[in-house]
C-alpha cells in the first residue's frame, strides 16, 4: 500500500458544502488562441441554471469533436475569472494524468444537466 502524505490542510464539511459542483453537457467548443497556455472555450449547459462558459487547458488530450456533447463535472459558484478576452464562469474538474494532460471527471452514465454531486 502506498504511503500518502497529506499535502494540504484538512477542510471541514462546511468548506465542501460551500462548493456547488454539478454536471453539465458541453454544447460548443471554440479555439482560444488568446490564452497564454493552449485551451478551449467551453459552453456548458447546466439545465435550469443556464449555459456557463469555461476556459479549459485540455487541448493535449481532447479535441473539439471529442468534447462536444459530452458531460463534465464543474464547480459553478466560483467568482468569474477573466482569462485574456474571455470570462470563465465555472471550473471544469479534472485530474493530471500520469503521462501529462488533464483527464476530465465525468459521470459514467448520462444524468440530467444541472444535477449536483451527491
């Protein structure tokens, strides 16, 4: 078994509950040449919440075609962040892969857009 060392301080349940983490479907993917690092502009449907935009540095592993229509998990209640000439309104979640690039967190079965994580 691997000895995992704590890298960050513990968060409490209130920290976790403060995050609004939901599933959404990527409707559209656009190139983002103005970004400092290679990225896509994502337009994600969160159901009744609406469509939110995100800048995602996932070009190494995912093409526009791969992403369009796929579901992702995102934090939707961070303050919007200006990235170059684009306002990112949510943070798509992923894991750094062993070989580099980000591996997206996604449901393994389709769920309704806007469903919160449980």
